[in-house]
């Protein structure tokens, strides 16, 4: 017979052999855990409830639970009920020993330290709702029409003031275009550059593969730039041709304030050099300022755009300061690009909700955005300090590299240990990414910046209550000192 446990789990007792109902129930539960249908930490029904569901005696269910607790598949605590046990990495097999069933990684991670998101559990819901109500109360009727392709003027005015004050950006509201996230902005720019005859874009040899894919889908050839302790090697932009008579690199995508993921800022000499390159060649710099507000050891370095507003597109986002789900970002464009970007933006589904834009404008203007950024800066700094202190105490051979900034840190590992560490983390239920995941596949070997083993640890991702457990799990999987 088949019976439901919870919302979507079924136990087929009829298919478990003829050695008695209790044995069939035990095997069915064990298989549900082993296969991942019952994830670690899931609370099972009480023995009374499951007995009623299955039409069995309560003692039969209790004995099956007890056997699985004794085997380590389940745990039972007073007041907490019966739960699926947390299962770590299996012990190494002895020589000649066979494994009857292949090991399984937990279906869902217990802890997540992957890069890409802020701590969304502290999104300022009450302040956001208040801003939405105020914005709706005074919104003009025309705000509910199709509107300007650049975005709501209220938001562009608020952004111009904020960016000039907080990031040193020379931002005219007329040259700001609001987009649905940085990826949409990069796709717009890539297509515009392709239409203008650009065929290659310099990208940092370590970066987010999603952005590299957007560059390629726009028809541009990504040219990896080596990275060292001073950031991207700008000299590699010079004389890098397409082959077969193609042109040189016409644009460069950089993260100058806090390189993603290695965590180094672009050295002042190289900031000057890349601006000089753009001025001499007519090239375009796309500045991804994804976490520029979050620096903990000193005042954040100003935007590169301030040095050459006609050669730099400044790209900012609310994804790290608020949450990715807000889906609002902005481009501060040189005058000569504005028309082409708007023309392309009008041709497809590039539009945005006017209501969300009005809400963000009010959120910025009433000071709530600044207050939230300051609060999150303190929170993330505290977490980074906890990570550094824990490593100093428990794994002093693992070094934190990069500046004290952003929502993630890079841990330098002994050579040859990255892959096994990431695998061990998966078995522990910890989602973790190795540094090699972010290395561009076409990046050539470089004496200045050789490939290295490391981990990207996103201390900004977990909710506050989950960070200590994630940190403990991380410490447990780090390789020992050599």
C-alpha cells in the first residue's frame, strides 16, 4: 500500500519484501532518506500520526523509528520530535572495500556561502512599504503611462544626487538610464557596441561567468586581462587584435573599486592608465560598481567614472545594498551613447515598473537608503571580522586575501586542495564555490597572475541566525596545514 508522509512523500510498503510490516516500513523510510526525498533536518510525523496514516499499530511505527535512530538515519530528541539526521562526508573506504550504494550529496544545502546575493532576510520591509505609500500618494497621473525610456525622472534625480555624494560620480539625471539589473544594462551596452563596430571587449580573467556569457551573446569577443596584486593588467588592452584584419579591443569591463572575485582594487596608476587608453583609442570603459558602498578599512574609493565621464559608463545596482529581487540598476552614460542605448531600449521588453522606481526614489530621498546601507555596512563588517578571527584561531594557515570590503572574501588554499575542499563542503551540506569557478576558460597562464587554489566565501549571503553554523561548517572542511 502507499501512504503519504507530509505533502509529497509516499512510502510503498508493498514493494519492500515479505519480512513483516515493521521491516517494510523501516526499509521504506531508510530508502527515502538515502535517496534524498527526506532531506537532512526534516521533521517526521509523530509515531501516532504516521500509524493512523498507514493503518498500522503505533508500536510498529515507534519500533521502526527506534531502529533508524540506532542506525544513525534519524535523530529523536524530547520536544523536537523525530528528524532526519545530518549526514557528513562518508569515511574513506578501506582497500578492497566495495560501496553498495553511491554516496549522495544533500539535495538542498544546509548552509549557503555562495556569492551573488545580499542578506535578503533583513530587507527593510516596513521602510520600503512606507516609501511606496508616500510615493503613490503624490505620483502624477502620467507616471502610470509608458513613460521615458530612461526611467522615472524622480528616480533619476534622486540617483544623481546620491551617486555624486556617495560615489563621486558626475551624474546628470538626463544621462542616467534605469535598467532591470546590471545584466540587462550590460546586454544593452554590448549590443550597442556591436552595432557601432566594436568586436572585442577586455574582461578581467577572473569574473562572473554570467557577465562573460552576456558579452559573448552580444557578439563581442571577450579578451581576458590578467590580474595581479594591483588589479587588471591594463597594458594587455593595447594591440590585442581580432585576427584576420579585425580591430583592436574597443571596450573593457572592469570592477575597479573591488575586483570580483579576487577582492583587489585597481591601483591608482592603472586607473590613470585605463583612462588614458580610452581617451587615446576612443575605447569605452564599463565600470561595474557592484558593491562600492561597502568598504570597511577606510573611506570607499571614488568611482572611476569621475576621471573621464565621456569614456566611462558607470553601472550601479540596488542588488547588493537592498536585495536582488528589487531588480533596479542604473547606467550613467556618456552623451554620445545615450541616443543609441535609448533607441535599443525602446525596441524590446526592456521596460520597468514605474511603481518600483517611484518607491526607490522616495526611499533614497527620505534618507532610508543611506540608513540601510550604513546598517548593512556594520553587519557585513562584523561578519567579515568573525570570519577572519575564526580562521586565525582554527586555521591560521589559510589566508584571507583582498581588501576589507564587499560581501565576500577569498581564502587562499594550499595548492591542489580546492576541488577536494569544495566536495567536502558539499557533503557537509555547505554550498561553496572555488576560485577556479570564476576563472575565464580562455585566460592564458601568466607569471604575474598564475592560477591558484582558493575559496570565495560570501559572508553576506546567510541570514544572521545562520551565519555561525555556516562558519562552523566552513572551518570543518578546510584542508589541514601542510
